[in-house]
C-alpha cells in the first residue's frame, strides 16, 4: 500500500534502531499519547527494539479508555429505549459502564449498530424517519471534524430525529495534566500525528517551553515512531525542548483550517471528565447552543445523571504513566479483556489490553536483537 | 464527585458474571472456548471430545468413519462469492476432510423464518445442490422447520456429515511433533472481509469475494501421495491465529510463524487497514493448514499447488517443543510478538 | 488515535459540505467526505479517518522523509565499515 509499506521497511527499521541506540547515552522517559501509536508499537514490537534505558510510556491517548463511566451509562440508557437506533464506533461496544455495556443492551434487544463513520449514522437517520437515531460521538480532535460534519449535515437537511451523545476530548490539556501529576516522570512526548493533522501544532509550543519537554509530532508506522523517538532522544541529549514535526507528509503547522472552522461552527470548548483523571477544565468539546436540538443528553433528559465510581482499577495511574499495566494487582487475574475492570483493558488500544495481548508472555530475556 | 480529588481512580464495578450468552460467545475466540470448556464439554465428556478436532473419528463394525456437524447463521444470506447454502455444504465437507476422510453423506436441517421468500429458499437450495455435486457428496437426509417472524434472521442451516477415513494414521493435534512444518493452503481473510463488505454500515466496494470452496480434493491427494500428515485444520471463525493457538494448546507445543510468508490479498490488506483488523483473525471458508514432517515439505507443497484452490500454498512456520502453548509471530520488521486469542469478534476501531 | 490511512481519490462528486470522493485503499473503495480538503483532486492521496479526509498526502515530504532515512542508512554502513563503532 502506497505511503504505508515504505514506512514498514525492515532495513530502514534497522537503521533507525541503530541510530537510537547510538544517540541515547542516558536514560530517558518518553510518552506517546495516541491509541493508534500504542497499537502500532505493540503490534510491531517497537518498544522491544529500543535500548533498555529508553522507557516508552502510553498516555491517555485512547478516547475509548478515557470516556467516563457516566457517559457509557447515558449511552446504555438511551440505547435501551424502544424506537431508538444507537450507532457507535465498534470499540465502544465492550466498554463497561456501571452495570452493563452496549453489547449487553444489544443482547437484550436494543438496536445498537456499529458504524464506520458518523456520516453513515446520518444516512440511517434519513432512512428511518420514525426512529430516533443517536450517534456516540467519541474521540479526540481527529474525529471531531467528522462528527461536526455529521451534525452540520443533519441540520442543513432539517433532520429532527438525529442527535449526538458527545464525549470529545482534547490532547493539550491532557498533556498538561500528565505533566502536572506529582511523580510525573515524562521527559518528552510523541504528539499524535492525526490529531495534529487537524489541529496543527501551534498549541504545543507553550507546553514545550513551560515544562521544558521536547514534543515531536509523530506518525503511525514503525519508521515514523522510531524516527519520532530518535528526534526526542536527540533533543533530550542536547538539552533542547522544541516542537518538531516528524509526520510532515500529513501535518502542517497550522493544521487543517477548513476542518477547524467546521469544528468551531458546531462545537465549543468546555469542561470534560476523563476516566482515570477526573475533570480537566477546558479539555472537551460540547455542542454549541445553536445545535442544542442535536444534543442527545438534552433530548433524552440524561444530562443530570452522575455515576458513582469506585473500584480497584488503576487505569488512572496507567494513563498518567505512573504505573505499567503489569504493576496493577488485578492485571491478568481479576481484570482481563473478557472481564475488564476498566477501559484500558477493554479497548484494543488501551495500554492494559495491549500489554495483556502482546506482553504477558514476554520472554525473560528482554530486548530483542534484530 | 469531590472536586479537590485530583487522582480519582474511576472504575466501574467489575462485571465478572455474565448471566447471558452474548455474541462474543460465538466468535471463535477466548469466550467461546471458555463456554465450551466450562459448560459444553463437561456435559458430554468422552474420549472423542478430548481430541478437540474438527470432527470425530469413530469405529463402527471395523469401518473408520469421520463424523462432524456445523451450523450456519451467516448474515446476510448472500454475499460476494457465496451464500449460506454453499457455506453449509463446503464447511462440513471441509471438516470431514480435516479428519483425513473422504466426505460421502451429509444431512441438512433448515430452520426458516416465517416470511422468508420462497425464491430465497430456492436459491439457497440450488446453491447447496451445486456445491454437493462439485464436492462429490450426497445430502441423504434432512429436516425443515419454520419459526415465527422475528425469531430467525431469515434462515439457519445445520449440516452434519459422514466420511470414510482414508488416512491410516490419526490426524489431529495429538499427532503434532516438534520439527513439523506448517503449510497454509492459500491467502487469508477473504471470507471475513467479503461478509464485512455487505454488512450494513461499513459500505466497502471491491471485487473481493469469499473464498468459500471445498478442499477435500487436495487433502485426499496429500494422503494418497503417502504424505505423513500429522494434523489438518480448516480456518474458519477466528482465523489462522485461532486455529494455530488451539493446536498449540491442545498439543502443548510451540508454534512460530513468519508474517512475510503469509499471503494476504491486496483488497483484504486495504480493508484491514481501514477497519483496523488483523487478517490473522479473519474468517476463511476455503483455507486450511497442514502439519507435515520437514522431510516431506517439498512433496506436500507440490501436491497442494497442483490444485487450483491451493495454488498459493506456502510454508508459513514450524513447530518447536518450547515454550509450549505459545504461538509467536515474526513480524515483517523482524521483531517477534506472541499471538493471543481474541476475546470475541474483531470490531472496527477508530484508533 | 487515530486510525487513518492514505487512499487514492478515484472520482469526486458534490460540492461544499457534500463534496465526496470514491477513495481506493489497495483496491477497496469507500466513499469519503472531502469538504475539508478543497484542493484535493482525482489521483491525489488523502488521509481518511472514519470516512472523512483530513489531509492530502504531501508526496514530496514523504520522499524527503524516506530519503533522510536512506542517507542515514548509508552513513551508518560507512561508519561500521570503518570498524570503530560498536553497533547494536
């Protein structure tokens, strides 16, 4: 596949690996904040190529993982209503709420449908005028333009039976929350390449300066991730704290301006609760007042609902990089992908699920030689 | 929610007890295996079930027969490259072949939903007839039931099959040995993606068709050529990875495969990239793996490649003694990762 | 996140917010909304996430990235040929 296969070239991987080993003279801790990058790192075994003194942590980059329990509950409540068609991305279906997940609502007769795109949910609304169609709008900035377009198109078409259950989160406030956590050990970040494709990377300069951390906008293929790590290591070794763009074939500094304008038409920044972090101010997107008719929380009267949260799940520590999944006492025993305690185990990109699937058998020998 | 608390460890109450069957129980992954191990197998415990193979080999009056059954609940009923009828015939034919048997007689139970158009039923029957002829089997008995509207998804089919065992040796995970080489009969993932393409909501267009096909002929050719086949497994739900994991666990061996050697067709690759699927876990309906001793690989490959359905057959890995019960994949960039069972079905992801 | 991959635009239809393209991913074609990549034309590669195009792949930048890596590889080979570097 063009622009994909070239960035998975085995020989180039060897080159970059050697370069990282040569460049890293001291221990460094780098965090990536993107479920897609977590997945790629686990799938290709990239972290095992790195020298032992480079630690790669997985931050709160999985929108599925950070969706609060409360919102899952609102989703299951709405989905359980007769006459509703509840549309969602596939990975949300298994995330546990307080008492059930969307899969169980489906098992009990709810019309819960997996869609690939929010625009497909709009089509379903057009085709089913007598049913209420709700789309579970989860995601970081990458998904916001598509979700905004769905609502925008719905309003242009005068649809009255379409609404969004919004759970949008923003990356820069999450980076700050990680850096502000007592015990934080993150020294550099790989910034999510597709989030930055939309938003550009101007927002990261103040963070890099204030906290003195290098931030490298990075892509998703093995070569991208290794090059991103190399660029971080070089900055760290030289005592620099700059913003750089590794993923230049997709990311421009100003980002995608039409997409940002579309988002601004439909969404506004507001407070958002993050699973594992609690509320982070100005960290989410919600629908603008002009789009209130498309807000499922208002339409279905669930806005006031709050969930009691409790338990032994340590996904909060994992998301902050304060703990690795294996350090959680429940990991692999009471908490597995079949009966997860928290979203980091349910979502394919959750750090716990990734570790469970790819690392729990890891040979004691440690790092791999190519 | 206390506002001064910065480090809330948000977490729901654990859902350990699932009092209901959910879709994942039929997905071919870990949950289905757990269901079988905890409830189904104990209900019927006997030595035949312990072999955990695609079918059972039984002896009746001195004749060794293979016996198998499968139910088909695919939705939609018709998809590129096949339909529920062709699946129902070929699936059972293939399971018999995996026991080293020549498929001979099938039964067919039809469960139809009230309101199913007669025309649909006829198309399915015609398809079953064609496939039975092509596979050289006869449907000698069957049953028909109708259920109320809303209780049946159109049509369900169960087929059971009997075959005459040709192989003199026992074929199954119990015969797998360290040093065995693993052959894969062709490219993977077509059926899984073909189904995805017509499923509501995903709307993918391509020329891709299901790989639904009978594989009894190449298997029998292997046996007749005197190849010492240790194990056969057709790759259905859960894909190549699940079949390898099942065999590694049952036989208590280590399996190592190489990503570079596993054929995946371009369209399947593209669809997997869009949806975030791993082709190793996608369903197939006309592909199998064969475990043969290293000394017989060249001959086995030559036999397989002589059949159109196996023309792309490849060596994909080998068996070792340790670490047991693990399947390791050498990725295309040269790193190694351990494969695991999926919990349930793969879902399209956004991350 | 997020899962977004490059696909080639085969055809374009519609305008403004309804501007969509048929995009091919290694032979599998899916419709994608092109409203936010107004300069995209048939034959361009776009990065598509959940049926929505986010950017046009800059082929020059892609080549530049690969070229940097190629040069890095040659340099490392030269250096190890000189026998001094301990390369892991």
